[in-house]
C-alpha cells in the first residue's frame, strides 16, 4: 500500500481494465494494433492516469505518449521508464502495458511522498512494438531513439494504408517525425519492466529477474510463385503449385533452427495462399519468417541457409521464389552498471538475483541506440504470452514496483555522488 493505492496491484488492474473494447479493436478479446481507435482510446486512459500521478503529459509526432515528472531542476536529464501499449492479435493484457502501468505507479508513489530527484522521470507508452499492423515494428521507439528510417513511413498494412497516412489520421505528424528524436544529453537511462514471456522464473520459483541481453532478430517475407489453375482439371504432375513448396520450406526452417546453437529459433507466423479458394491451385504463396538468436552471426547464418534452401526447393519444382528482408535488429546487451543496480535492488528486497537473456524483442533494444538500458523481468504463469491466457500475480507486480523504486533510490545516490 502506498498512501491510498496498492502499488503494483493497481498497475495489474489497469492492464485488465484496458483488456477489452473500446481498448481492443475486437469485442471479447484484446487486439490493439498501432494507430487504431483502440490505441487512441488506450492513450486517452493512460494520459488521465499519468496526469493524476503528477506528470505533465504530451504526445510526440510519432504517436508516443509521454508523461514527465520533473526533477529538482526544470530541464534535468530524464530516466525514461516505458514499454508498449500495442498488442498482437488476440494477445494478453500484460505484454507491454504492465511496464507502463508500473512506471505510472512508481511516479505516483514518488509524488505522494513529495520526492524530487536529481533527474526527471518520463513514462513512455510506445505504440508499435509488436509490428502487428505493418510489416516492421518499433517505429515509435525508433523515432525517440533517432534511428527511424523515414522509408518505414511508406510501409502499408493489409488494407493498403501507409504508416504515414495512419499516423496523420491519428494526430501524429509524419513530416515532422524527426522532432520526436531525443538528444542523448537529455536522457539518463531507459528502464523497461516486462513479463518474462517464458518459463524460467516460474520454474525456479522466482518473482523477478534481471535481463542481460535481448536476442537478435530478422523478419523476412517469402513469396513463392507458381501458376494458378483449376483444382479439378489439372493433373498432379502438370501443376506449378507453390503450396507444397511452402510446406517444404517450413520444414527446412524447422530443421535448420532445431540444429542451431545460441538459442536459434525460427517461426512462420503468417501464411497466405493466393488467390485463396478451395478450388483454385494457388498462383503464389506468401509467408513470414521470424528468425532469432543470441548473436547476429548465428541468426544471419540461419537466414542464409534457409534462403538458399528456399531457392533450391522452388527451382526443383519449376517455381520462382523471392525472400525479402523486412526488419533486422541486432542483439542488444543491457548496460552492466544498471544491471548491477537492479541486482542490488532485488537483493535489498531479500530476493535472489537471477540474470537471464530475453528471446522476445523489446523497445529497450532500440532505445539502446540512445542511452544505457536495463530490463526487469516479472514471472508470468506457465511462461505463456502472446495468448489471452497470459497471467501475472498482484504480489509479483507489487514486488516489481518496489524493485523499481529501489533502483531509482540507487540511481539517485549514484547521480548525487
Ligand atoms: C515481440 O513480442 C517480439 O518479440 O516480437
Ligand atoms: Mn509481445
Ligand atoms: Mn512486449
């Protein structure tokens, strides 16, 4: 309890409150994609909570929502605490939002205690971590970190709407997006609290963990072209069907990744046969590939191997294939001195210190281009995520909030020294 609210537990309750329409695009589930009315509704709720917590609130040109709690001096450097408010399709309630809600709780606790620090705290709600609407992801954190390639604004969603068009309709400013970039001299560090999305902490009966590094990832789109035809009249031997070729390619990806080291994983999460009918041999099949590993070298070797195999599989069947890179993110080590402060914060709370890498991507990996970053992982039930069954306990959320406050105390001591 922190003078009137249950710190951490309230953060969880707020994630739950944003788990349904109008904060979801679809009734009865949570789908909140970038720059949709559900995203706007969530930002409105967050803005109210940020203001109540004692922050001044603004939106930047890239659709980030930013609450600022001033430090002792008006233009002090900021510790940015943040995560993402967008979700995957039919996702869980805590992947992203929990890190924002915990940031708001932590600031409110400081405000209620009348504490000002030698640095400001900003809580940021990024909007595009999942990339569930457009082919690439993290345009919001890229804009803040000053590493957004403006060509990303031309990407289109499944309805043909570009990022630039959607951003303008949302009240953002695509032509002024460069002004969302923060200056490194204005930012002290970035702290992201996030559910683990894996089973390690639960298996070891630990509430919290300290992230060492985030895995490298690549997103690719594959298109295998054949010839559309009649499903009833074209004999099997005379077809140019890209469907079985896509199936072979998926099996090849599985084989390559199973044989790999360094946490190599590969996923086909989207697959479309075109034009898409019971009675039409597809003219083309398109599918996504998400390939990750602890090092870019291992990831890139796998990408090269699967690309070669896809071309060979297509050629053997008289088909053609294209493999297009949509996004590449290098592995992102967390800052050693901030990790040590988080370790010490867990120890102060009487918790064992457990360090672990992140296989999931996070805005922290983009923010590393701007400032030192650190991440706190929170146990989630069964390690389940990207699934409506995602669950955390109030007790773990409360511990996470206390660990973040302790981290802030330690950062304050370091900055005053
Ligand atoms: C986001 O959750 C990702 O890891 O892609
Ligand atoms: Mn996610
Ligand atoms: Mn996430």
